[in-house]
C-alpha cells in the first residue's frame, strides 16, 4: 500500500510537471511576443524614444522569462578597461560582441551607438528555468547587501512582537521563517515559497502567487507595538517582513524596526481570491450535497414513480440548458426578490451577497450528483443482500438507509475531496457573472490581459489540485470500504 | 417403409418447395425500421425534432437570404433605428447600432451549431476509432491509460481556455480546442465497453477462426455500441453549445468579427436591464437548441438500443 501511494504521488507530480511544461511551451512559443505589450500604457508614454522603448521592452521580456537581455555596460564589466570599453564601437566591445554572437545573442545598436543584445531562450531552457526557480528555500545566505557587511547570518528561536516563540532568521529574505498567529491555520511559514514569476500587465510587478493569495480591498489597520517599542496604527503584517537593503532604509523604518526587515506585506479587510472562491464554492458544495443526495435516494426509492420522473425531468433540464443561461435566469429571479445581482454591490461583509452565487453553484452541480446517487442506489438494490434483507422482513426504509446507502455512498465519497478542492476553480462562470473577486474569474481575465505568468500559475494550481484530489479520494474510499485495495488494480483507476 | 406410408390414410404427401424452405420462420425485423418506429412513438421527441429541425433549417437558410454581416452597419448614425422593440416590422427588434436582431440571431445560431456539431463529430469519430482499438490492444492500453490519466485530471475548462488563448480566437481554433482532449474521454468510455464485449464467447470463436481485429471491431463489437455512441453525441452537442456560449461570454471564445450566440449574449448583457430582449432572445434560443437536441438525442439513443425493440 505504501509503495502504491508513493508510486501514485510520483506519477501525480510527473503528470503535473508534464502539463505545466506543455503549457509553458505553448504559451511562450505560440503566442507572439508583440501581444505581450498590447495593453501597456507605459509604451505610449515612451513613444518617440526608441532607446527607452527597447530597454523597457527587453527588460520586461527578461522579467517574464522570454529572453536574456544584455547591454553594453553588462558586457564591459567583463572587460579589463571598463571606461574604454564603454565607448561606442570600441575594440573591446567588438571582441565581446563576437564572443556573445557565438553564444546565439543577436546584437542591435542604440541611437547613441552603444550595443545591446538579446537571446531568446530555447524551448528546453524555458521549461528548466521555470522549474529551477520554482521552489525557493530561504537560507541565511540569501541576502546580498554590500552596505551591510555586519549582517549576522543565523537561524534562531525567539519570541516575536506578540510574545509567541517563532523561528526567526537573520540574513534570510524573511525575518520570520515559522510563526504562530490567530488566523487560520494558526501556524505559518515563509521558509519554503513557490516562485511562479511576476504578474504582468495586470497587477504589474507583483508575484502571481501573492496576487491570488493576499487579501483584497481596503487595508486592515490595527494598533501594533513595533520592535523598538514605538506604537502606531498600521496595516502591516509584521510577520511577513522581508529584508530591505540598507540603501533604501529611511529613518521611519529605523524608528520602527531594529533590523533591516522593514519591507512588510499589508493586511487587508477582504479575503484573498483563493479564500473568496473557497467560501462561496464550499458553501455551494455543501448545499449541493445536502440537496442532491437525499433527492437521489428518494428518486431511487420511488423508482419509476412520479418523484423519479420529476427528478429525471429536472436532471435533463439542468444538463440541457446552457449553464450561462441558467445562471442569468437565476440571477434575474434573485434580483426580483431583492438580492444583489453583483457581488460588490454589498461587499463581502453582507450575507445577501452570498445567497444567489451559492444557490446557483449548488444547483449547477446537483444534476450529476443526483444521477450518480440514484444510479448507485438502483444498482445496489438489485443485489442479493438486499433480497436477503427483504426476506428477513426489514422495512423498505431500513433496507435503504442501513444497507443500500452504506454501499452506494462509497463512490460518492470518492468524489468529495475533488469537489472540495476544485471548488476553487469550478466556479469560473458563476464568479464572472456575479463579479465575485475570486480565483475562477482570474483565468479568463488573465487570458484577456495576456498575463502569461498568471496563466501558467493558475494552470499549475488547478492541475496540481485536481491530481492530488483524485489521490485523496482514492485513499478515502479504502478507509471507508476495507474491501477495496488499490494496489491490486495495478495503478489504473 | 414405402408400404407402411401408403398404408396409413391419415397422412398425405406435400410437394416440396425449394424456395419456401429457405425462409426462416421468424417475424420480419429490420433494425433501422424498428429504431424509427420506436423513436416516432414518443410525442415529445417528435415535437422537439420539429423544433430543432426548424432551427437548423432557419439558421442555414436565413443568413443566406438576409446576407447579414455584423460589420456592415449602415444605420450606425441613424438613431431612429436603434433599440427598436420587437414588432411586426422588426421581429426581434434592433440593437444599439440598428442591426436587425432577427438576422443576427440566425447567423449566430448557425455558427454556434457549426462549432458544436463539428466538435461533437470530431470527438465521436476519433474517440470511437481510438477507443475501439484501445479496448482491443493491451500494448496500446498501457500507453493510453497514462495519457488519459494525465489529461482527465485537468479541468476541461482550463484546457480549452489555454488552447484558445494560445491558438488565438476564431471558429476553427475553438472547434480544435473543444475537441482536442474531449475525444480522450469518449475513447476511454468506448474502451471500457469494448473490453466488456471483447472476451465474450462469440468473439473468441471469431478470433479462433482467424478474423482480423479490424473486422471483429467493425462487425462484432461496434454494432453493440450504437446506442452508447448516440447517447454520447446527444450529451456532447448541447454541452459544446454550452461551452461555446460560456467561453464567448468570457471573451475567450470566437474573435471580434465572428457572430455566435455566446458572443451576442456577451455583447448584449450590458443591456439586460434597459433593453432586455436583446439579451434574453439569444439566451432563449441557445436554451431551446440545447434542450431540443438533447431530448431528440436521448430518445434516439433509447430507440437505437435493440433491447428496447421487442417490447
């Protein structure tokens, strides 16, 4: 069994990597680079300055991972005489140019005669670059700051500003590696972070992971006591402070912090995109199971009678009608009943905002859940043990609840983890129609804005979640039904 | 012996008819006749067939007659033609720049139907062919199962959206994106069915007699799968229409110049409160198409299952 799980985990990781690699290749190679700058307003400001446009574009493309960009000053640092090399058309620069051209760089000239060169990454480099930078482990040697040579390099355990023990670090990117606080899941870490790249052009400059995982809306300010003893109201999350180079530290920072860890993330009032999707998706899922399992059971009990037929009509209706049409229709009914038709109208604090999205999400997934519940119940009710139970003289109700349901629920249980994990992505349409600031809306938005890092990030998250949800589902049924042995199946589902 | 027969007067000889003796004494049975008899015994299905037939014919003929082009807008500056409510002169009214909604709807329907039928056809043909061989060949099974496990784990919406994003928007691209991985699901389904039928005795016998695999698949296995295949088509077409509508609504479906129902719903959703007919008519038509095609398909699937013919 352990061997089987290990095999499955390895296979899952490999399949996630395969999918992400394919998407990386498709996104980088098949989308023209010109599309990247389609909506960039900075380029309009730079119009008429060809040098600055070239630098801006190539720096952006380098940030996005398309190519390697070098300018003459980068080249000349390799040369012995920097100043002479920096002259336009100098012999040293020509030498370096010839050397770099061999490596595949393409040289062009600025209007002042200085050189710059670009080299587009080869397909395998694109994939390798992504995975090479993917997992970032913080260590005390992470910070490179020439202005602060006395920086201690150590990991230690000490009480944080709340008086709770935390693993802290000096010389790492983050001050707090592991810490506790009052927000779910109470223990947090900054030790291992995933690097998905930088979002552009929407949420420009932020890490894509930060965009979807940090809070939204207004800043959440509160009273805090800084390390130096100074008090103040701030939205800073003092646990999420990063190293700030000494050159950029000002006296405001020095008043608040003893060390250079002054670059702190903010707390926000509204939940992050991921949490938003979870709240709505989770509630919708709960409602869906609450409706469809009893309904499916009832349909199976009244097989071929009018409740069954009515249920079948409902299921067929839900399958046939385009989900978009259904959502708009339901939203219109909600609107007539005085519920908001857009989520931001009352915001996330008002319960009324949640009613319609949750109901719509639930109803959308009832049809398939009802079909399967009914199907499994009907299949089970023809088995021998049911006949035996009948022969023993048990009532119809007892047979259904005690005997059939317990067997029929197994395949339904298998699907629960994937539905819970996938409610993060499942609500793409609902979130778009109701303008809910969640993850589901992010993918079409990223595609429309040509935000390639975001597309790759979301692909990774959705794929990883669904692959591992399936694994959890399979493990769950072996817990519920000891007769099921996964390993004997030879790995195929 | 001869003498004995002559002796018994209760028996008499009949003349031997060579031709009649060849006929098997069973009631006449024609598969397709039974399918249609079964299908036309359902009244809702006939009604839905008429509706869907009407929609298909209208969507093919109407754009030919009207010659409607969403980019050709002579009325753009003539404000008296904008936002006209549905009336006898303008059956479905006019939109924000004076285009006839009636013409636009049928062009959109045509494209939506084209996308969903094409995608469903590719999915089915490819899925059935690959699935049939997949179920038969054990070597192919090990490879294809891995591929299927990878693809089936990714949300379908994600695949379609990323593909449309990469390929650019347009009708052929959308058809490709929709059918690119969905055929794997069909193939997997067919594989399971084939594996069930594969090892039945009559197939073993057929193999012993030296029938080639392709012939066993075509003549012994596939006829069993007709009702399954029809069920899948009847599920695929409405779901592809649904996907087209939803992708175009999100703005990642067809391009700016193509007219589809989803595109119209997206374009007109801003007028939902002020000129609701612009939005609700395309929505209603897309719902009508899906429902009618789904019911026709389901009834057809029931009818094409030979087990129901004897009832």
